[in-house]
């Protein structure tokens, strides 16, 4: 079962729903989260006679002045906010390189085409993007191109993140302590991709993982190089 929030927006999920033969009710659903991870939820004690209160359906449960919006409208607003960064210069932030002792300042890498991926540990769509990003890293290595993953939650130690990167076979460099950096650009979903030209200008932003997104990014990289 594939579910897309809205046409043109790249948030999407895949679920496998298991139905009990006798009751014909769902008892488990599984969502793949990359090549090596899945999320599994078991459904128990289903009350088929449960009834919602009327004010829950009409949204009268909320006080006057409370913002009411649909998930489509909410994600569209978030997406439009981060897209306003297109055309801006990349900000100066000094971020540590995981598994190394040096730091990287993206703003000082002018002369290179740069692809940034904002991610966090356990993010399913981030895991799904790894094979495509590995291929991009291998294809453009040594061609005035830089690819960096930027971890944004800061809830794990460097050693935990390094172990995670190794387990997931991430072959491009990753930077830590990226929370303030991502907040400066209103990045609120993962993965979010920033493509930066040789002059340090953000020329494209993609939110969410999809094969279409990765193809578009690769085509733009070719043009910018």
C-alpha cells in the first residue's frame, strides 16, 4: 500500500497491512525504512463499536482562534517556507566531520558544486536515499563536487553516529552538530536536499526522498559542473 500526501509533494510512505483471516481486521502493519530497517506495529484489542464524539469530527473541540489545517496544507506550508532559501548564499557554519578531527565550513567551499542532505538517525526516507547518494558520490568524486550529510537532531554521540553510518554503508562524508544550521534555513523534514552552485548560491531544494527527486538532482549537478 503506497500513500502520497499530495500530488507534487514528495512526502510518501509504503505500508504492508496484514489482515486476520477469521475477523478480517488488520492486526499488523510494517513500513520499510531503508535497505536494512523496518518499522513494525501490532494492533490489538480493536473496539469495532467505538464511536467518536461529535465535536471531534466537527473540530468544535478546539477553542476559537485555534489554527485548523489539513496535513496537506501543513506540509505544503513547511515546504514553501524552506523553498524560500533558493537564490540565497549559503551561511557560514563550522561543522565537525564525523570520524575525523577536522571541521567543514560549507561557505568556504566556493568553486565546488555541493549537495547537502539534512538527516537524522532512524529516518526511514533518509535510509532509502542512501544507495542513490552513494552512487552520486562515486560518480562525481574528484570533479569539483562535494556531498555532505548533515545530522540535525544532535541526540546521539559522535561514536553512535559513526557506528550508524558504518552499519548503513554511507560512503560520503557526514557532519554533526547540524541543528542550528538546519534551523537557520527552516529545515523541518528529512531528508531535505540543498544543491549549491560554485558561487555558493542555493539553486535547488528538494524535500523528501523519491527516485524522481534524485534524478532531478543528478541532472542539475551535471549542468552545474
